[in-house]
C-alpha cells in the first residue's frame, strides 16, 4: 500500500498540514484566537448523540424546580412537556437533543451558546425538529439538521445529524 502524502504549506516558519484541525492547532500554538463561529465553519458534517438518565433528571427537577426548568428549557418546551403524560421523559429527551446538537457542532455548550437558544418543537406530524437561535442559530445557518428522539422509563436519547 502506498502512503498518501499530505500537502503542506509554510505557516510561521513551520510546515503545517492543510486541514481545519491542523489550522486550529497552529492558531492556538501561535496565539491566534479563533471565534467559535469560525471554528464551527471549519467543521465537516457532524453527528452527536446523548443519553440522559430519567431518574437523575427527575431528582434535579425535584430539587431545583422551575429555577432549573426556566434556565434550560424554553417556555414552549416547558408547556409541551407539562402537557404530556410522561413529563420527565419528555424533558429528558429535549435535554438530550440540546447536548447532542452541541456535540454534533463539535463545541459543547461553551461561551456564547445558551441552553435556551436550542429548542425542540414538534411538527404537526409529531416529528421533532430543532429551532436554533443566537449563536446556535448562526452555527447551523444554511445547514440541514436532523433530530431523532427516543425514551424508555429509565433513559432518553437523542441523535443529531448536521450536514
């Protein structure tokens, strides 16, 4: 098998491979700060998955109540989940969706990203979709975002694809 030769260029007196990851490493090494938006635009299509313990979330909600809910979920998400028979599973699935999106973007919920900027809404068909505002909206603008949610009595899961 013949090894594939990587193309390189001279940056700051060093040979650096022409990949977004290597560019980010180089920028960090020489002190060039890059915004989260610039970093996300370098990323190829992404996939994120998250699993939330329903029991653990139930304990958090019991302890913190509306203080927690209002910080993490939009009024629309709270209204939807409160109308469901399985409220905690619905909250857990929406929390998993927010985490999965942040993983698909390859950034996590860091500076500039807020929990409430990411909202899970149901279409008339029942299919869940993500509505992103603020920094999250900027990061997914012009891209297709697919969401799948599932839950059992014990766990809720979400998968997000971005391309």
